């Protein structure tokens, strides 16, 4: 699904915006990878520990969104849209996969 999302962003974004869209997808992938690492590391703990790790992953994703927004703040919507749209789409797809494969019922 992430590859399909990347292909859609690549096809819909103009030639000048493709690099920005790829930066958004890369940021989503990096945040998701870090979140999964946190959950795998805390997998054997209690349910409360799992929820704290899950919350840390959500906070990480939100902080990356704020950082991307601030980094593109003065560039106008035409420059912000590919980065933030690709990040949001990539985060949605990767978060769905994360919950499906690393949810609390899959801990053990």
C-alpha cells in the first residue's frame, strides 16, 4: 500500500513537486520505523507499557508533522501541499499497517 501511495503521489505531483512529495513520504517512513522500533522494544511489557510506547509513536508522528509544517511555512501552499499531503498519506497507510501487525492482541 505504501508503494501504491508513493506511485499516486508521484503521478499526481508535478515535476517540480515530486522531490518534495518524496521528502514527505520519507519522513512518514522514518517516523513509522521509529515507532515500530519502540513498540517492538516494549512488546513484552505490560499493556500499560505498550500503550505508552504507542503514545510515544503518535507523539513522534505529530512532532514530525509540526516540523514539516514549520520547515515549509513561508513557502506558500503550492510548496507545502506535496510535502504535507505525502506525509499525511504515508502516515495513514503505514500507521494502519502498524496497528494491524503490532496491535496489543499481537504482543505475544
